[in-house]
C-alpha cells in the first residue's frame, strides 16, 4: 500500500459492508476515513462520521461539497423497496447525489468504488448461468446495479479518476440493524430453536437444501474492495468477490446446528417472516435471562432476507478467477466464517 495520503469517503458506513470497510481502512496509517450514514456515529481517531440524507440532494450538497480532500469514494449504501422496479429510483439517486456533491470539488479524486452483487446476473430472479462471469450480458431491466454502473461509466468519460464495480455473493459479517444479514438470521433462529427445545430445521425450499452456493466474508470483501480501488490494473473493471469455496446447506446446516448443540431434523419449508413474527416477547425474556446486550428484536431480525436466501433452489455462484488473475489471492473457508461470526456474536452477548 502506498504511503501517499488517501482520504476515503465510505458511503453507507454503518452497514455490514461499510463497517468492515471502515475497520479495514483504519488499520493503515496512510488512510483517513469519512463515513456517511443516516444514523449519527461518534468520530474516532482518523475516522470522521457525517449523518446525511442521501436521498436529499440539498442535504448532500450542504454536508458533502466541502469534502474537497476526498481521494476515494467507496459506495456501499442501499435502500430497500418492495419491488425490483421501485429499487431503481432511490438507489440510483443516492449515488448521483453523492457524486454530484463531491466529485466537482475533490480535485485529487482518484477512484469511485461501486458495491454491486449477483443481481447484475439476474440471480434474484431465478436460475441463471453459473458460474456467472463479469463479461456476462445484462438481463432485462429494471436493475439498479446496472443503472448505477452506467452512470459511473458515463460520468468518468474524460476524467482522471477511475471506477470499479465489486460483486460479492451474500455478505456475512457483524452488523446490527442491517436488512440483509444472513449470519444474524441464523444466529437468532438457532438461539430461539435452542430455547424452545426444537431441532434446527432448514426452513427453505426443498431444492435449496441441496443446491450449490457460496458466501462472501465481509472482511475479505473489504480487502478486495480497497485492492481494486488502489491497483491501477483494476481501473474501470468489475470483479466477482467470493470466499473461494462452494457448499450445500445439507452439509453446512448440521455443522451450524452443532454450534447451538442442536439436532437437525428434516427440512421444513416455512416462512421465517411468518413463524418468527411472534417471537419478540420470547427474545426479550431471553435477553433478561442470559444477560444479553439490550438490542430490540427488530434490530436483530432480517427474516425477509433469510426467506429470500433460503428460497434459492438453484445453484448460486460466480467465477472469481478474474480477481485472482488481476492479483487478489485472499480466500476464506466458509464453514470457519460462519462459526467465527456466531462465536463473535456470543462473545458480544448478542446471542446466548
């Protein structure tokens, strides 16, 4: 890593991806970090936090146009909406508002990193070509990931800065209040199953239990994101970033159940959003009983996302060799990842 001073603007700094990215950048002496999020957060060392409404162009201009020292923008923000079409306007607008507020004034801007995902390949719509490759053609819109990348491609024309598009699989790490946190889904689901004395059944579609898929560790993703943003070879390129191994739930699920000292019974398709909806009083009781940190059940619940992931009754993986060909060789064992995250949640008293 160069010793030249770099200033990162991490957009979405309180999410599972953004938080791990901030933590990774803070380990380097030559980086300063400005974190953006809707929720306020205290400053710490070389990390400055700004609360901003990314959907409000005036608020963005007011709070961000003075950040003329920014050299790298890491965009990881996301707004959930009920339908795929409704995702486009807010998610494109937030990126545009940030770039409009910062890019004209940041004279040393070198790179804009865009966090995407396998939605680019239509993975959320149904069975898609696997392994997916960065060169695969786009699918029928709407797709906000594609619109965001096209905006950067057009904006970059004739400019000295470059862009990269990072495409992880399901990202697993530690973050509260995140709508897409599979590790938290599993942690709370397993803890409640243990408390109720029922086996840990896989709740997804029958075919999902046997399909091939992969994950992306949030720490690994942070390393890859900074690598792509600082290696000249990666200029104006997209990269799939995954742990490097494949698994099936029928092999992984029993190992996760063992962490909770639970037996595994036959899979039973059920909506977590439905069957876990009445468990808030139970979780409050568990919080008191086990001396857990005071987090609301809503903060810890991502049941809709769990239902989404556990519904994939088709293979879900992409080719990660392009990143290796360009020089990124880190990998993570997915079984160890799950167990480490669950252990960390237990140590933090998030789960019993």
